[in-house]
């Protein structure tokens, strides 16, 4: 699991490992590089992660997307979800594992709220009103977005659940399950 295109430095060894089994999941929650610069400072841009995914897939390394965290009120919309699924498929992904929401621990929450105030004025109040001090903060539209995501994944031939993904893990002639 990575948010970086630096995984390409290891393409040689990953190709060797892939002879038995190797999978690289890229954490990508938007295709919008400008939004990602705000939300993930220091991480590789989504466009760079998708290019890395394509390179790995062409080398026979199983790739996919961990579509998480999907931030409520910023990324939890159908247009964003479909764009990520489509770009993943175009980049050679075989799976996409979504979770529509985020988790906030004490300490993390305070920092997150400070950043919301700085980058998205007024949004903090929506978060505080909806989630309070909860750890688990699902999107208000999580159920519908999950179905949209599943439908698009199915249409494009991507695995879209952890249970399905685990069933596909194979080590040589042996299956994990």
C-alpha cells in the first residue's frame, strides 16, 4: 500500500516477487491533482500514482486502488468516485477497495480541523455537527456511493470487495482459500 510513485524504484524486485505473487495497492481518493495537493501535501500526485500503476501492471505486477479515505463533503460525490474507478481501470488495476469516509483519532482530529479552517473555511462546522468526537466518520452518502462504485467496477471488470480480492490470491499452484 502506497501513496507514492517511488515504488517504481523497486520494479525489478517486485517483478521477481510477482512470479509467485505480488500486489501493490495505491491509496488514491481523487483524480484531481490540485485538490490532492491540498489534501495530501508531500504525497505523489494522483496522476503520478496512476502512471506508476500502469508501469507496474505492464510488468505483470498486480495493482489496484485503495479508494480511501474519501473525505465527506470534499470527495464523496459520484463524479469523483466514477473518475477514480475509470482511471484505475485505464491504468491496469485489477481491484479497487473503497471506504467512503475517514477515521479521526484525538490529536489527529484537531490537526484536521485546523487544516479545514485554513483550506476550506466553514467545513469544520459541518464535520463537528455531524461527527462530534466520533472515530468513524462515514460519508452521509456512503451507501449510495458504495453501490455506484460497485456498479462501475463491475462494468469495468474490477474486483470491488476485500472478500473477492482475497479469493483471487494465488501462490504458485496453491490458492490462499
